[in-house]
C-alpha cells in the first residue's frame, strides 16, 4: 500500500515540476510574476491529483492481484516504460508547442503526424533533434524513478537469482491457501476503489473533472499553465468530432446557395429599440424556461407588455452548456457535441462580452452553481467575462439551499446588489444564469401539486420581485435587461415530438433603456441575440457569422434551428421539418414545401459543422 502512495505522490510531483518548467520556458512576455507561480500550482493541483489517479489504476490493480498470486515484475516495468514515454512526450511537446500554438497540448497535434513535412517546414532539424534527445532523456529518468518504487511489491522477479534472494527482496504470497492477511488486504483495496473513482471524477457533485476548473485569471497564459497537459490531451481526445464527412450532403456551392439568405451579418436598422447606445446590459438565462410554462408564470406574461418581446424565438439546443454558448456567443449548437466542452474550440468563439469589453464595458457573470460544470469557467473567461461569481463565493448555508447550489432568490439579490452599485461613466455587462428550475425542483414554494410547476412559479416570483426592486433604482433609466432561456424541457406530453411547444422560449428586453413596448414577430433563435443587441448598439458583429440581427432590413429569411440526438428541427414561414441524420430522412414535418426545407436543414448542418471543424485551427 505504501508503494502505491509513493507512486502517486511521485506522479503529482512530476506534474508540478513540469508546470514550473513550462512557465520558465514560456512566461516571457506574459506578465508573469513570482507570486503567479504559486497560484498556477495551487489552482492546477486538483487536475494533477485527478490525472495522477488515472495513471495509478494499473499499479493499483496489479498490487491488488499480487496479494494472492505472483505477478511477473515485467508487467509493471512495461507499464511504467509506456507511462514514462507518454509523460516525457507530453511535457516536452506541451512546453515546446505552446510558443507556436498559444494553447495547451491537445489531440489536434495528432493531425500533424500524418504530414510530418509540415513540422519540418516550421522548425529546423536541430530543433527537433534537441527535443527528441530531451524526450528520450526525460523518459529514461522518469522510468528510473518509477522502477525504484516497486522494491517492496510482492512481484515475481523471474530472474536466475537464488530463491533465497528473491524471497528477501520480492516476497511472494503463497497461492496454496487463502490466508487471513490477504483477505484483509483485499477488503482494504475494495474499499479504496470508490475513493479512487471519486478522485478521478473530481468529487461527488454534478460537475466532473474538466479543464475549466483550474482557470482563475484574466491572464490566459496563467490559466493555460495551470492545466495538466496529459489531462488536456486525453480530454480533447475523448471529445473529438468523429467522421468529418458525416454531415456532407452536397457540394459547397449548393450549400452556400441554400444558406445565403439565412445567415446575413449586416445590420440595417429599421427600428430603434433603445434610448441609448451604451446602456448597462444584464443578460439573464432562465434555466429550462420554455414558453410551455407560460401558464404558471403570470408575472413574466405581464412583463411582456412592458418591453420588447420576441414572440417567435426558439432555443438552439436542449442542454444548458449548449444553449449558453448559443446565447452568449451567437454560435450554433450541434446534435452530438458540446462546443463548451471543447476548450480548443470554445476559446476561439466570438462573444458578446468580448465585443462589449473592447468597446469600454466592464463584464461580470453570476451563477449560483458549480461554475466548473461542463467547462463553463474556461468558456466564460475565454469569451471576455472578467469577474465570475459562483457558489464558491457564498456561505456554506447558502450553498445548501438547493441541490445545484445557491437558490435563485439568493442569487437574484446578489444581482440586485451589483446593479445598485453601478456608477455613471463606464458601462457594464452582467450575465446571470438561474438554476432552481431544474431537477430535482427543490424550491421553497408549494403553490401547485406538481413540483415542476412549482419551480417555474417560484422563478416567476423571483424574477418579478427582482424587476420591481431594480425599477426603483437610479440605474434603471440606463438599464437594459435581456431575459431568455437556455432551452426548453420535456414535460408531460411536450417533448421533441411537439417541437413548436418544446423549443419555443421567451426573449424579452426590459428596462429604462427600452424606448417603448413592442412585439417582434419574426422567427428567430436565441443565437440571434448577439447580432441583434450589437446592431442596436451600432457595434459591428461580422465575427458572429451565425447570429442574425432580427431588427435589420437584411433579415429577409426568418429561420430557426434546433438540434438534438443527431436530429435537427428547422422552421421558417413555410412550416417546419425534423430531419434525422442517422436515418437520413424527414421524421416529422408540417410544411408547404417539406423537401425544400429538408434540403435547407441539411445545408445548415453542413455549413455550421464545417465551421466547427475549422474553429480554433
């Protein structure tokens, strides 16, 4: 058992040393101070501890088996040789490539192995030779250190030494009978297994171990330095996009022809919705709040009469991590992958926060749950959100108010406080994700027999209280509050078989910065929020290639898309279709021209997926 502990500690120490070397080799020009090194090591430790447990799985199992039977020593020697080479490659490649890539080692490096001429054209042979020698030397050193660790293991040395020598150095458990000591040792190993799983997973909360959990700074280099390169590589490898041709339905010219009038980036304003071009902006993503729950949210219906209500808005996706990206980055969702979970992609996304930050805005984001969930932290920081507030910033009692973290009435009060502190001068963008309207629907309101309806009635009350309190603040006159949902949910007989109901979500603009109440009836997506907002602020949004300004005269083909489980729903003025990409056919339709709409559906998927493949390259 001591052997496993020593091996584990050694692996963690190797990761720590690798981080120090990484910073020393790449820190120039990144504004790194000595105190930053401690922060890098401290914040990166959780990922190092989890990754070290991954590498400990084989020694753990071998040690457990060796309690009963003789295990040839070469088993672990082979394993540690592989581990040593893998770690050496990861450390050297990560430290060397960062200067070229500007991001951590990930699976994208594999594409260069099939075209080695691309590598030799980028660097000299001498450069490669030095790195090769470093890798060999480092692998040998790591293996030598690991090899010292199994001197107290019960392994069969299988050498021509005397039996007495083997017994002294590698005592072997006799397999003639099951002895009591071995039984107790086995019990200990079995009890340790769940602890290893929890450690690898990163705890028992909803959030699992991910790259975003170590992000802590607005200096992206420090965030990158904290990321474990081995974990980064394995994580990206497990989140690959699959077959590049799975959504190739037509030639590129035909695809462009079909989608040319769907995605337009120019804003030609026909209606000015705001009284100011630089309001304070609050974007609130209401958890799971589809229009299907309008009947139990009377306050929200009342508020629709006071602001700009987009009556035909549809959620792009069915999960929070995907809907968040759609709303905040104006980027489409995909049937089988989450862009937020792919840091090598999400860091290249445009963002409302980044654009407004570049135009003088301060930015902050509030979420009462685990902000590391689904890599949310790295996505938010990477797209321009400067200050993050999460459940970690609340008291222990507040963190226990809901299964997912801090209850909505508490976090709405935090948002109120932030708005009350707004000053004249530099404008501010605030983002906020609610969480209580989610399973297990644990809210302190019992107005309905159905817990789901209670949760949305509770959200409605929290929202209305918040709006009324903020309305009385001086900041109200220059405030724009944007309400929308991350997605709708399946409820009773409402599911993907009823796409118009299930995917219909609210989008409502409120506040003193709204010129007058108006209803916008054009079909749109939550991903159109970015271009519509920036268009109203007279800010360019050409980098939001898939976000449309719904108020622009160029928005001539109102269309909305929703995808899930390798199927996609598309709606326009002719009706809607649902196309299944596995079955390669329409599975649901209500349209005057279903075949043409299905062709558009395929073209949209081909266009957006091709862009995703290029993203970050």
